[in-house]
C-alpha cells in the first residue's frame, strides 16, 4: 500500500472511531421513535452489528422483536429480508433454487437467489422449522456463502442473521442443535416492559401517526466499523480472563467450580471466549474507549454464554436458571490474573 493510500485508510478509520463514539446515543434517539424501552437489547444488537456477528433474540410474542430488527436495518441502510420459519419450509425456500430458463432459443439452468441474499436476514421463529431447514443457514452464517448444485454463491456484505424464538411454546418446535446455537454471537433476552413503557406503547400504536426513521449509516460504513472494532487492542490478561470464564463453564475439568459440576451437563466452547473478546472491543468503542476492560467482558457474559451452557436435570429441579448460574460462575473467576 502506498503512503497516500495508507494515510487515507488511517483517516477513514479515525472517522469511523469518531462515528462509533457517538453512535449509541444517535441510534437510541432515532429508535425511540418506534421502539419503547429495551435499552439493553438495543445495545446488544448494536454490538453484534458492529462486530459482524449473528444474534438470537429470545422473548414472548408482541415484544417488538421483528420491529426492532427491521428498524436497525433502516438505520444502517441495509437490505432487509424476513423469513417466517414454518414446519413445511424447505432449504431451497431460504437459499434459492435452480430453474430451467429459456435464453434466446437455448435452455439452461439458472440460479434464482432466495431471501437469504440480503444484508440482514430475520429468521423469525427459527425453532419452528425442522433441522434440515435450520441447517441451510449454517454455511451462510459461517462462510457467508451458499452452495447450490456445486456452485458457490457469495452473499452480500455485510451479512447478519438475526433469529427469533419463542421460549414459552414447545409443541411443534425443533430446538436448535448446539452446533448452530454456537454460531450466534449473542443470545439476547427480551423481557416485558415496565407499566409506564407499556402505556407509552399503547398510546403510540393506537393512533394514525407513523414515525419515519432516518438512515444514519451506510453498508460501507458498517464494513468499516467491523475493521475498526477488530483493531481495538486487548491486553493478554483480559483475554485470559475471557478464556477462563468460558473454560470454567465446562464440567468435569480441572478447576471447574463446584456449581458447574453440580448443575451443568455441557459447557461453552472456544467460540465463547472469542465472542466475549470481540464484543468487548465493540463495547469499549461505544463507550468512547480504545481499550478493553474486565467490566466489558463481565457485561457480556450472560448473552454470550446463556445459549452455550446446557443445564442438567438437577438445575431444573432446584430452579436454577441459566442467568443465575452465569452470574455465580463469573463471581468465581478472579479479576486479577
């Protein structure tokens, strides 16, 4: 790279850092036109978009999961596609299929892209479709590509899968396998609103007023944010702290806490520590810092681990929730390493 090109790249990254520093408040302000409350979920979703990961949103119906994701796509000027997952959905319905097409007197097979060819793909109620169709997302999530008839089709960049699932209905659902759950950077839990916030929702949604969101960023800027986030330095002892949190969730291993051996049947893999570190870098930038702290790692422990740690029957019998276990687990890991 020439000196002028390197200088231009540096200036662009400097601009991206400055944009990120004020991004949280700007996005919150714009989203407040259509979304009430849910500040923690908005922050977690923002971390995923800035880091280039995928997110699983878990919550009861009617909590604006779909509206939130669609609104995020508007703010970042990203192409949005919604796929409603149902028991009869087939893999080709997601990825696309080949059809026989007449092209000027000759016939040839032509690939017709499916709805997955977008920047933000909302996989709505992902646990309502069989594993065969769920697996159609695996290659796209990991490799950002789709293979059809032996031909590789590259997905547009940036590419995110934001999936929702309903935790209260188990009939007619197909729980995601652990290998696919692990592909999601975070599992964000959307809870019910406070009374005041719910009143605000009712007042806002029962009128003829329709709020219009103003795009704040472009797809090119999002890709720039991905590069900037990965350039944030992380100290070796902070990275080791993230690794120890993930490793401590694995039962039967040397040094595993007693509560993990008592209540966990399967722990988090190496990707959990990677997500802790990457998410912490994005969180630091949003806070206006160019360095990662232990608090950044600790703040992300629940959304990173809650879909990667599998509780056993004893935990369920004693009423131990996954969030309670993660909080107690983090408390056992010393900050000073």
